[in-house]
């Protein structure tokens, strides 16, 4: 496992981007498909039951997309909810970024379909693939765009993992759900301020999470299909080790660079990977005043959508007070980690 101690305060390197972007979150939105998939339903083909899944993950159910429902459909619904929350129209958008690792198609970008669905003609639209940490990567990218161009940015995290799961693999099939979450960003004087961001990629750990076939390295053919290489694969033990051992170090360095103490954080919105693992991580983060927010109990791990879905749920529940500091913490395939400090 890679030692990231050298990536603490003041470090630099090609796998690390840190800085302030000074944009504001003007609205949030989310969408999950209506189909509820229970632990018993998803566990039966994998040879596990509700009790096993709950004990290992704290997930009790998830939502899966309907036949014919694609990532862009979920993303569009979440985007409309966020735009309504922000009180803007599609004509006011300067840029749309969709964070996803389950695009509608390899080409064109899923964001192009979202642009068309919203009627946002002329808006720049692109995808970001940093797997489950992708939404904060996208937030960082579009923040710089609207600081130069003005207007508003739409950041969407959306994934339909149910289409790439091996139903017999209990390590993965029990974890994932489908969904989308969105944020509208602007450079106005009011609204929650994104004070600081940091992005990390550890390419030497890229083999821990992958879909082996279907790209230019290994095109998907009949032999690949027979071998199940089209499915999402994960080294669960090493992924857990990465998160538990490295995430607290990275967060500590991030907060130091942002000029805040762990005790200053009131809320944590983490990637919703596994509830049992998140309990362990929260203890190691040593944030005595922080509330960790969750949606995984009912939605499972929704990939790049999990942070914006959870942020939207907490915001709509009135969980945040003006001036409170919120830590958004993403982690996932790459391996990648991403953080944003938001002042509500």
C-alpha cells in the first residue's frame, strides 16, 4: 500500500491539486429510481442474506434503474431539481459537468445528452471520470470555468452501477445502487461558499477497482463476456485498507491547508461506500463536533452520485446552519480522493 504521508501540508506532486475556488452552491437536487431492491433480492444470487449484508455494510436496500433508464435520465432529473432549488433556467448555464463511470455510451459524453434534455443549447458540456470521487473533481473543474466566463455551472454525479454488477459476486453486488445528485454553482455574493478543494490520484493503485474489459486496452469480445470481464471488480480488502489508513491522513493535511481545525467541522458528507467502514473512519478523523450524514442505508453506494445525493438530503432536511463548515470527502477507483470545504 502506498505511503501518502509525504502528501501532507505543503507537499506537491503530479497526483495532487489543492486550492481555493471561491464559488458558491446555489441549489442542490437529487433523483433515485423508484424501484426498491431489498437485501434479500440482491443477496440471493450471491448466496448471502439480509442479516449478512446489514452486518457487513449497514445497507438495507438500494434503488435500481428501470429497463431503458440510462445515466443521463437520472442526471437530468437531478439537474432539474437543483436548478429549481437555485431558481435558474437552462439558458443561464455556462457549463455542465457530469461525473460518472457508467456513461450512457463510450461516446458521446453523457453530459451532451443532459444538455439536450435540459434545452441548454450552447452550454459547454463534458464528463469527468474519477469514479466515486468524481463529483468533487467536476466541482473543481467547473469552478474555474465560471470564474472566467461568468454564468452558472451545473455539476452532476450520476451512476447506474446495476448494469455492470456480477449478480454472483457478494463483494460488489450487495453494495451498489443507482442515482444522481446535482449542484448549481455560481459566483454570487450569497450562498454556501466552497472555500477550498483538494484532488489526489494514486495511479499505482489503479488495479484495485476496475471494469477489466470494454476499453482500448482489452476490447470486449465473446471470450471476455464468457469470463465476466464486463463486470465491476474490486479488491475489497485493499480498498478498505486504503480508505481506513490513508483517508484520515489526507483529511488532516487538507484541513491544515484550508486553515481550519478538525474541531471546526460541523458536518461530514462522505462517499457512501460502506456504513461499517465509515463508522471506523469517523472515529479516526477525530472531529468531535462533526455529524456524519448518510443515505447508504436506503440507497446503497451510488458511486459519483453519493456525495451530492447526501448533501441534498441533509440540506433539504435543514441540517445545516449559516456559517457551519461542511467537509465533502470522496474516494474511489483510481485510486482517487477528493475533498471540498464548504461554509454554509
